[in-house]
C-alpha cells in the first residue's frame, strides 16, 4: 500500500464507527478510536517484511490513522474528533467505509471485529478499560487538559500485551 496510514482522513473511520455501533455516544466513539488504533498498531502495524521473505505478502500501513490522543479524565480523547462530534459532524447516516483492495478488506474486517466487541461494552466499562493503560495513567493529571499521550508508548504497551497473550 502506498500510504503509511490506512485512513489518511480520520473522519472516514469515525463515520464508519458511527455506522457500526448500536449507540455511538461521544465516549464510546472516542474509546473505539483509541482501542482501534492501539490494537491495530500492535498487530497489522507491527508487521514487517524482510528482504528474504515472500514478496507476495501483503503490506499493511504502519498506522490505522495519525494518532493525536490526549489524556482526559475519562480516558484517551482525540480533541479534533471530539470537537467535530460536539458539532454533530458525524452520524450513523454517514457513509460507511468501502474497501477498494485486499489490504483495505483485511483492515475493515479487523476494524469491524473489534467494533463488534467494543459495542458490547458500556461507556464506563470502556473508560475503566482505558484507565488501565500505562500510556494514559503515566501522563494523566486531574484537572489538566491537553496532555498529549505518546503514540510510541501506546504501541509498545499493546504490542507487549499482544505478545504476552499470544504465548502458548
């Protein structure tokens, strides 16, 4: 794939999230965006192809989208998307994402599978879950806003979790 991100326009993914969730609240969409980025970065985003490997192997973008998460009271938030949500830019009537190639189809399957799991968790269950992440805990300060979260730390934490869960 020619780009280093699967969704150069994050709004396309957010519209897709609104289409997939039964009740796309501000919190649920924000936590979905964060968890999608974190899990993608630890899986597809961590795949590398070495010169001696099969050249037919599909190449996946390193990131689902360009992350810009901040540590807010209720967990990670993308401020720009949050502002657009408050302006009611998104709705479940928006256009869902339609893949145009095999890599995009794989990525969409990943996104939809994770969204199905996320959809079964209530808002504050997702808040509690994201509050467990060191990438959030290590930087959050009560009463402060705009505290940037480190994308590399998020990726490292989720890669470690994924590796630990994959051990037999």
